[in-house]
C-alpha cells in the first residue's frame, strides 16, 4: 500500500473516531453536553486537529444526521424486501422506522428535531431515502387509481405525522406502555393502508 492510501485511510479513521466519540458523548450525557472540547478529550486529539475534519459542531451534527438517514433508508429497504405483498411491505417499512427510532434514539432525535435542533441529512449519495422508498410503495398500492404525486405525498405525510408523533410521545416518556404502543402503531398503519385502497 502506498503512502497516499495509508494517509487517506488514517484520515478516514480519524474522521470516524470523531463521529463515534461525538455519538458516544451524546448517548451518555445528551445532545446538550456535546462540544468540540469534549470530543477532543474523549479521543485524545487536540481541538485544532478536530477542526481539520469538521469546521464546527454543526458540521459534525450534519454528518451524524446524514449517516442516520442512510442507516434508516437501509433498514426500511431491508424490511420491504422481506415481503411480497404491498400492504405487508408498507407495514414492515413503518415498523422498521419505529424500531429505528428506539434502537438509534439519539440519531433519530437529531434527524427529526425531537428535543434538539433538527439537522438535514443532506444528499444520500444515490441511495433512496426512507421517504422515497415508502412513497414508492404507497404509489404502487394506489397504482390502479393513477395517483398524482401530490396525493402520494399527502398519504405519505399522513403516515409520517402519525408515526413520528407516536415516536415523539414515547421519546419524551409520555407513552402508554409497549402493548398499547404496538397496538396503536398497528391500528394506525392498518387504517391508513386501508384508505389507500378506497
């Protein structure tokens, strides 16, 4: 391996270390505790070295949100691939979205502004976003009606507002327990999915 490749690999490793340290701090102490100084202490880098990779804390947050969006899209796509029936795909995709919110709680909070400032995920480098994947499935279900993009968008936002609302309620510890949550989630998905066929 040449020196250029070694240097590039080291830079990528340093960048990843910074992001992992930032997320580790957040998981332990919350988003309000994150600072460039704390990241530097965590990985024993100097603050100026961190600034070589990220202009400021906002740049770190944006990159974490972008990675969260990529991970979410991957999970939603994987859930879709487990089913052949469109309504089952749609349910599985929304349940994977729900699961992501609780397994990757801190990233979800950052990505969607739950208890923190919302960060835009940015371009996903040619990967379909979770919203594009779900909207395409909604459009497939409604194919016999030749739905307009506006109608598909409206149906997507009906799903998203209900499911994101349920997640937000639970992330701030106002939920009503897992059994109720599961039933409300499935009822919401079922009800909205049925409306796609009407």
